[in-house]
C-alpha cells in the first residue's frame, strides 16, 4: 500500500515551483555571499604607463589588443563605455580552436581564458590608456586564477600581445605598478603571445547591456562602470559601442 502524504505536505502541483524558487533564492544568496567575501580590492586609479611610446598618439586609424580579466561580460562592458574604443568583443584566447566554446572553456580544462578583443582608435586613446583602464577598473590584477566569485584558469588575468611593442609595454607597466606599492599584492597578470582570438557565442555579446538588472551584473559589473565614470570621467561615454546591432 503506497504511503500517504503528510497532511501538512504541499500538494504535488506546488512542489516543483517551490523547489525552483528555493534554488533561485539559494543562487542569489550565494552570489551575495561571494560578493561579501570576495578578496577583490576597491578600484583605484593607477598611474599611466611612463615612457613616450605609452603616451604618444599614433597616426594609425585602428589597433587592437586582447585582454582577459575574469568573466568577459564585465570586461567587455567597461571597454564598450570607454571613449576611443571602436569595438569590444567577448571571446576566448590561449587554447585550441576545438575548445573555443563556452561549455569547454567553463570546464577549466580548455587552456582558454575568457577574453575581450579591444579595437581602438590610437589617435583618441593610446595603448597605455587602454591598459590603465584595464588595471584600474576592469578587474583586480592581483587575483590568481579567479575574479570575484569566479574560480578557474579560464578567469585568469592576461594580456595577449600581438607585437613586441605590446609585450614590452605590458611587462614594463606591470613592473611599474608593482614598484608603486599601491596594490595589496603583486600583479598576477600573464603576458602571453596571442596565437588566435576566437569570438564567443552571440549570447555572450553585449551581455551586460542587454541584461543590466540581473543579479550578477548589478553585483559585479555595474560597479565597474561606475568606477570608470568616477575615476576616469574624461574616458567614460554613456552610450556603449555594441557588437550586436
């Protein structure tokens, strides 16, 4: 004879929605707890790279650099709101073509980092200024293999250089920032040659702009945009340059 439900048990039709609501609540609480205990330090304006090559505008009409700093949603959003940037595309760098997809990268075993390809106008913004935004606002460069609530090598901090000039500037800038003692720990950013950048799936493009009210974006990425506006008001633009038109 089958057991009868307890008189106090909810009807079968209500159990599913209640379980879904409980899972959603636990997910929100987990995100909030991660934000509370996160080791990420408050954003601060770091000095620009020193040297003529870092400061001098170029006559070229376009240049690009690939940067990784945790979840690509927030890094993309920061550079989409940075004046002088022509486009910021979420994608993957560091691994093989066969592993350049979100499920593989999310496993942490693909060799890829979630990255953003930043195309910019060197007549409006220098690579040194791009890197200042990256290290000051877009992420915490002292965290190793993580950013905020996200853990794993796919969330590592990296500059994927496309030329010896980019490599030299990134390396000397990291040494300069470490020497200032402004950060609470040494910079963990890797400086790695770019073999190829792989564009991420459409659902990951413009994610912060399309989903501004999700708990993840409001907790972790909206503060980055506020920091950009506060720390570098001359660099901030209200309307983002979007990938999906």
